[in-house]
C-alpha cells in the first residue's frame, strides 16, 4: 500500500512544470515515471544500506572501509 501512496506524490511531475505539459496530460506516463522514480529511490536506499553494512562488518574485523 505504501508504494502506491508514494507513487502518487508529484515528485516526478514537478519536473514537468518547466513547460512540458504533454507528460502531465498523459496520466499513465506520469504515473509510470513516478513509480519508476520511487522504485529507483528504494533501490538506492537498499544499496546504500548494504554498503554501510559491509563497511561496518569490515571495520569490526579491522580491515578498514571499502578502499
């Protein structure tokens, strides 16, 4: 339920305010962009979490960070 609620937020649509109203008129295209944007954000958050977990595990072993 949360994914759909977040996809309805005008995060991607705000880019269309610069003058391109064709995308905003096509609700299916705009909704698709919003869904892809929210999924991309979630993937980035998950990836950042994995990197952080790897760095913490290495620090606990005394290997330092990801250098």
